[in-house]
C-alpha cells in the first residue's frame, strides 16, 4: 500500500493516475454510448422498452426498414451535396483569403484573426442571423442580388425545395471559412522563404511559383484540413435547427439532423441509432485520414 | 515610397474584405435597433435612422433572458471545470512521453473528438435515462459536453506542455522535488497561459452548445440561452428585431472576450489544432 501511494506521488503511478482518470471518463461517456448505439441499432426500441437494456433483438431489421423508406436515399444525397459544397466553398474562399493575408502589411495578422469571430459564435446565433438575411420577402441578400441585377424575382431560400439546402450551405461556408483560412495561414507561413527567392532567380512567375512551390508544400496541410472539414461539416447541426429544420419536405434534411429528428421528434430511437451508426462509420473513416495526415506532426 | 503605398492599398483591400465578411454580424446589430416597420422597409436601411435602444431591456424582460443566460453560464462553467480538472493531467502525460501507449491514447482521443453530438445524443439520452441522470438535466448536459469537448482541450493543452522545456522539470526533480511537487510548482505555472486560453475556448463553445441541452433539458426554467433562442424562432416568425436583440445580448460578451484575447486565442488554436 505504501509503495502504491509513493508511486502515485512520485513515480510511474503519478502518470498513470493522471491519464487513467480522464480516459475512464471518456470511455464511460463516449465509448460506452458508442457501443450502446450499435446495440440499439439491432434492437426493437419503443417508449416502453426504453428503460431496459435487453430489448427484443431484431438483427438487421432496422437497417432494412431504413433503406426501404423513400426519403433515405435523397437525404443521403443531400448529405453528400452539403458536405462537398461546404468544404469546397470554405476551402476555396479560405485559401484565397489566406494567400491575400500572407503578404505582409501592417495589421494583417490582427485583421486575419478578427475573421475568426464567425467560428466562436454559437451556431444557433449564426443560424438565426442567416435565417433573417436569407428571408424571402425582406431578406437583405435578395435585396442585394436584385439590386446588382443577378436575379429578377425573390428567391425563397428557406421555403423553396430547390434552394433550402443551399441556404444552409451558404451559412455553413460563412461559418467555416475563417477556420480554414487560419489553418491554411499557418501552413503558408511554414514554407521557407528562400524557396521563393530561388524560384524568382530562376525566372518563375507568380503563377508558376504558386503551382510548383506553394501547392506541393501545402499538400499535407490541405489533406488534413479537408479531412477536418469533413468531420466538422458532419457535425453541423445548429444551422439546420435554426434555418430550415430539414424542411420543406426533407429537401434540406441531412443525416445528422435526421438522426436527431428520428429520436427526439418521432421517438423512433432504434432508427435514430441506426442512422447514427452508419454516419459514425463515415466520420471514423475521415478521422483516420486526418490522424494519418497529421501523424508526423503529432510526433513532432 | 512605393512600398508604403502598396501596404496602404493592401490594408484598404483587407478592410473591405473584413467588412464584407463581418456584414452578417453588422446586420444583426443594425436589425436589433430597427423599429417594427423599418425592419420590413424596401429598400432596407443600412444605417438605423431611429435606433430603438429600449429594445434590449424589453427583450431581456419579456423573454426572461436573465434565467437563460444564467443557465448557459452554469452549464459552461461546469463543463470547463470538469474538462480542466481531468484534461490537464492527461495532456501533460501525453506530452511528456513518446511511446506506443501514448500514440494509442492520442489516437483514441482524436477518434472520440470527431463523434458528432447530434449522432451521439441518441445513446447518451437513452443511457442517461436508464441510470437516472435525467433527473439532474443540467448535470447531464455538463457531463455530455465534457465528454464531447475534452479531447479538443487535451490536444490544445498538450501542444502547450510540449513547449515547456523538460529540463526545468528534471532540474526540480534533482533538487529534491517529488513528481507532484514539480508538476504543480514548475510545469503548471509555465503552461498557465495556454491552459487558460484553451479553457476560454471551451467555455465559449459550451456557452453556445445546443444539441445536448435541447434534447436533455425539458424544464424551461433550466434551459440555456441557445434553446431559448430556438424556441423564440418559430417557423413563421416576424419579430426579427426582437430576435436579433436577443442574439446581440447573447453573443456580445463572447465577442468581447474574443476581440480582447484574439491574439492568444488564435495562436493557441493554431498551435494545437493542426500539429
């Protein structure tokens, strides 16, 4: 006993205690629910069996039923569109801004940091603001588009099934662009400047320098960032809750909102768990790509 | 001479870009000050001609915002406390050693970091209801947020500990300090700033958290401000000036903290998130 105690105050036991406690906490509150989720997706869950652990086991019935529903494939398609469009928008605008702020001028880093307010704001507030900006009759975006002659009639961003998903994409691109920009700035500033001097001496123009130095040197940052973007966009829930609630008629519904809607609006916890399991597999794959692409830096 | 001219031009463009990017935020502040009819005017006014300053007090009273904000603060402080107490030690050990076990621990933590809250809420809710945690909804939300955000905190704080020279700790050990003594009197003070910034980031996240609170807390008097904002925004609402006033009161403290600590927050974030 004494040896254990002294090891905790002054030895290996100190390290193990410091790590074991938080890991146990995480496994209890994240790992266990994860497994429980998989278990529930194979069970029949209703309001009466909610309190028990061993419910009737139904095999792959939940999965089969899920894919028989007519809205399943469109929602999966929406998720793919939402993720691709959000990442593309965030990345391209973020990269453009990062390249611009890379040129040094007074106040550059302070102004660049200011962009990050979009990222620290509560998602629901961002959603509320964009909900109002995108409003059909009185939204300021429609006004600006009309004035600049891009559209002739108002676009009903939130209630037109053709646009509702894009309404959330616009808000999400705004929200995530700053984060992309900041991380890309870090990658850019890590490129050694003498590479550019050498290329300039060899007569490479700005365009050639970008393609032959900047992009190849940024490859690992870009890979990590895109995997991270995938993880973040699949976590985006608040904007859907605040702007379209997945509607109209599921036209802007995505799996992460749908899973919640299943469980907490339609009280079909088994289906909610089933959708969760499918999506978590996707997220896990993305995070393996992310962890691998940052591994050499992790070891730093 | 041409150099300073170029710099001024770049600064001007940068200011324009920032203005465009931050326009939604400006629009929130402006809309809150508009009267009911000015809000729906075409063309919309980009500068409030008749600012309605009393709207903040009205919204604060009518929506009972004091209670909502208080709940948000309780939940955020609770989550930050749990995360800091548990996470700092974990980050320290993961920064101090480099072996297979540390790699496995890091991998586990990174994997748990990416689980979307809206997907995890189903098993968490059912599990919590079975062990009776839903009787204490705010505590349940605190625990759920802590589990969700702790990995991010550990990654950020680990980067801070990596920058603390290990020789200092070894010197303290040679001088007769115990491991605990060296940890509390040498390593922690040196990493204090990084820990503080990470804790503030976590606080800001937890202050705006929505999914867990919305799903777990049914009693209106225990709900945080994000859920209050959500129930304020019905599907066919037209009280946009009031909603924007609510949003203004809600986010202005966060924005103030962010602008004040901007440099530290950005550098803390960039050192941890990608490395």
